[in-house]
C-alpha cells in the first residue's frame, strides 16, 4: 500500500458545484520545460476566453527580473483534466511581460501570426512523432543494468515482453489521458533504444499543433511523476552506438493533399534545402547544438551539415512516405527536428519557408 493511499478519500471526493479546478500550463524561459499552477473558478469554463488572465513570478522561471517579476498568463487552449477528473480543466497559456510583449519562451505569438497569414489559402496540417526516454531518479535509463548496458538495439522497437519493454503502463496511462483531455493523439510505440518510446500527436491544424503537443508533454511528465520516473527529451540521451530522440514533423497543405500534390511537395523540399542551415538553427533550443549530437548520418538520421531527401528513406533530412509517392499526394516528413524542439517554432518555420517563401 502506498504511503499516500490514505489521501485517496480526499482526492476522490466530489467538489462543491461552484468549485472548478483550472490548471494553467505554460512554457518557461528555458524553452523546453513546462510549469503550472491551479486556481478555483466558480463555473466550468467552456473556452479559453472564459478563463481570466492570471500571472506568476517570472523571476523564478527565467522570464523576468526580480524588480519587475510579474508575467501574465493568457489562456489560449482549453482541455479536460484527466488527472483530477470531473469538471477540472487544463488551459495552455501564452506568457507576456508587463509591457505586453511575448515573454522569453513564448514562440506561440509569432507562430500564430504566420498561421493566420496562410490558414485560408493553405490549411496547414501537422503531426509530430514525439520520441523520449524514461529515466530513474538517478538519471539512468529504465531497464538498463546499473553501470552496464543492455543487449544491442534490435529487439526493442515495437517489442513485447520482459527484457525488451519497460514501463508500458506509463505509456498506456498517458495515451488514455491524452484522449480524455481531447488531445488528438494518434498512436504510440516502443522505440529502438531500450526505455525509449514515442507518441504521435496530430493531425492538428495550424498553431494547434503547438498547444496539443505541449499539453501532451505536460501530461506525460505529470503521470510519470506519480511513480518517481523522469521523462527526458534529450536528443541524444545515451552517447555512442545508440539511437537518439527526435520529433519528426509531418506537414501538409491543401495543395499537397490534392491531386498531383507530390509536385508541390517537391517544391517545398527544394525550399527546405535552400534554407537548411536556418532550420537547423531553430530545431532545438540551443541553436543546433543538441541536434549536432544526434544528426550524425548514423542511427536513422541525416547529417546535420547536408540536406537530403528521398522516398521511404529514414536516413534523409526529409522523407517522402512510400504511400505518398504511390498516391501522388499527401505530406512530407521533416526528420530534422530534435525531440526537445518547440512545436510552435518548427511549424512556423515550415509555413514561412514553404508557404510564405520567406
């Protein structure tokens, strides 16, 4: 029995009708971690606009100085709260400083600006394959012998059975939680590295891909926290002859989804080729330094220094799925984004390069 089980009667107790727990979630100044805090509302919010603007101490999150520390939380996307249940809600927020400008870590503002420019003419859709690894409290990969290594990669990808798979219940709990929250999670699977998993979010239209993926990351951290397990989005969690973690981004527009859309995909790929170095600088929070450890040309990656594209080629910068080549329309997969990429940043970069030709 857990030492906390005596608290279950309080956690499961019905709340008064005029008390709704609403948790505000935001991205901190690191650009790769989320924070949250909860308030009580008297009615159930039906949209983000029903949630009042709130604030927090930005000097404690790397987003403000202590002598002017208030940072505003502007609700932008509302979800059900599968952890608290009932009428409780989660709300994704943008952060703005006292002068109304986007706070450090807020890339949603410019992403929305770009999406508003292209939404009617292009209807951009995104789906992101989020890879990650689970660690114990000593930062050691789950399932690995302490001070040693597991068997070589091979049996772990989409595997089943003890010694091949660890922590499946965490993954299933997260999967269910995302569905309960209203996040368009489309699947999950064990990855190539032991202790590494992936979930897919999307298709999401426009800026919603950022809202949906950040909230899915928040739920994953929250669920793993319950059993003292860490989630790492490090792009190369284990040095050496092991796969890294990415955030492969699937992107389409109504032009690529239409008949003969493959021609448009090829035009987009050429634009991505010309702007390769600019994208690499955006595809992880440290300007490409994290991705340099991962994009080596080995372990199902392209070289960070060379742009490449190909049909069904998982060693290319951009992959055209076999089905897309056969159908002559569909989407492209940008395999360059690191696992810790900001989805607002990668989706904005794709739209500005492919649709706006910036």
